[in-house]
C-alpha cells in the first residue's frame, strides 16, 4: 500500500471536563498543532502541506484523536510531527484566545446541523446529572473562563502513557514504527498523579425535553433508551439492531413504485405512512460503562407526535413480534458495512477506539461471528429486556407545540407498553 495513517488516541474527552471547564478537551485538541518550541503554527501547516499529507482531529465524549494521512515513505516524519505536537505544544495565551474565537464561531453556527444538535440535546436529556451529557464543544458561556493553566492541568491529568494509544495502518513496517513511536513519544510519563474525575457510572434520566421554536419549518425528534456499554455482552445484539432499523430517506424509500411495506423494514413501513417525515437514523452510542440507543426523526411539524410514536413503537413491538426476515436483512447490512471498511484511515480510527475502550482489537470476523447466530428469538428477548415497559427520553426541537402542550411523561410512557387496550397508540392518533 502506498499510503499510511498514523493516529494518536487519548482516553480523554468531554467526560473528563468539569462544569467550570466544559470544552477544555475540545479546545486542547485544536491547540496541539498551534506551535511548539521547535515548530511554529505556520511551520506545522507548511510541513504538512509539503508532504502532501492530510491532518485531522476529532473530539468525542470519552476519547480524542488527532492524526495524519501520509505517503508510506513519510511515516517517520508523521510520527515525529505528531510526537512534537503531543508532547511539546506550547499553549501560547495569544493562540488560545484565537482558538477560543474559532470555537465561539462554531457555537454560533452549530444549530444549523439539526441532527447533530439534536443528538447533543439527547445526551443532555439522558445524562443531565453527569458530565457525559455535557456538549463536546463545551458551553459557550464557559469558554472565556478557560486559560492556559486550565488546559495545562487537563493535559497533565489525561495525557499520559497508560491513557494513550498510537496506531499505524496502511504502508507501515511494524518494527520501524515501534522504534519511531518510542523516539517521538518516549518522554511522556507513564502515569499521572492527578486524580481521575467523573469515574462514577452515568445513569440515564427518563425525561422530556421540548425546545420550542415556531420559526423552524420542521421538527427534530430523538427518542432514546438506556442501552448496554461497549463491554456488555448485549453490545453485539444492539449493533445488529441498529442495522435492522437503519436509515430512512423519503426520496430513497417512499417515492418510487416499490412500496415501503414490501421492503421488509418495519420502521420504513411505519414512516412511509407519514408523508412529510423526510429522514430518520438509528443511533447507538456505546460508552465504557453505559450507552443509549434510539432513533432520530426529521419531518413536518404536523407529524411531531407520530415521530415520537415511531421511536417507541417498533422497539416495543419487537419485544413480542419479530420475523427472521428483518433480522437477516439487518445482519446482511451489518456484514456489508464491515466489508466496506477498507480505507486505512477508517481502520485506524476503528482500531484506536477499540484499544482504548476494550483494551484489544475487535476484528470484524469476530464481530460477524458473534451476530451470525442471532435470530428473531434472540432479538425479541433483547428488546423485551431493554425496551418493553422501559423509561426512554424524548427530545423535541422545533415547532413542537403538539407535544410540548402535553407535558406529562406518563402520557408518553404508556406508549412503551403493548396492551389489550391499545392505549400505547395514543401518540399516533
């Protein structure tokens, strides 16, 4: 292979922030290439450009990542650059202020990404008593309180050897790569004396959140349940369940001659009856000790109630009725997604996240074998355990008067139970 990816992964994210320093992890990740004693910010950018490389950084709730995609002959230089940035970032106060302005601008425009913003609100609604529910980019009001000392303290508490994974994929020679990493990152302390924060297990808080904005044209709805962590045995079943629900786009699934009811996806069949619900996505966020699973919906305000109903209808019905056609279709989609993960950078991200979360590589062959035996009986039992008569969170944003005016969790809760009275259809009518 002519190309390679080098990624540095840190078990640090917004979960390690505090209420006074929300956004410190995100800000620090953006500052790592803004200058060191041996390279200025301009020199970083110029060196990466001259290599024909691509730099990217990502911040999440439990992990952060930054890395380089390079030609295979430049792996050594890539490791050197990343090592310098990681160990020697100067955290210049002037550069911190510039970066804070960039983040502030991101805050101003973040609401234009409806799904991403809704999912941030879903996390707060689900984990409002824990830092895991705080936004990844932090609170705009807290941004100005973060200074160089704050960032230095965060780095000292989280950026140490036992909390770091460095991954090379593509055209990489293993022995040479190990030597290069030892040379570039060898001065990092193995452990830290700082006490870890937010180690208590987050618990989901069943609740309603209505963010009403009648100026918006469409409603955003998120219905999410408590779900297994990445270390739970049910993790693999939930991955399969995510692919069973899949993603819905009205132009792909409901505007052609092949009726949605003949496409063997119950969620799509349900959404196909709602002529102005234009998209839906299943999401599974599995963290080290907790998780949430649910669906995001986007559509005309007329169908706000029905979108909430769709979020609880199928998970509940699957707990007592499900045929193997749905399971086999979802399993096939999962297998295809595993086979399509071929780019060296995607594999790099997959390995880094798994090593931090699980402490080992979860090969796609193992994942496929773990779900290959799952049939409708297995998934029904899974749904009965996690969804039936459960306590989901409902997050609605936009022109949501039809749901915000109800205001009773009990009214929404009854829809998670299939009963002889059919009372669980109240949101759909």
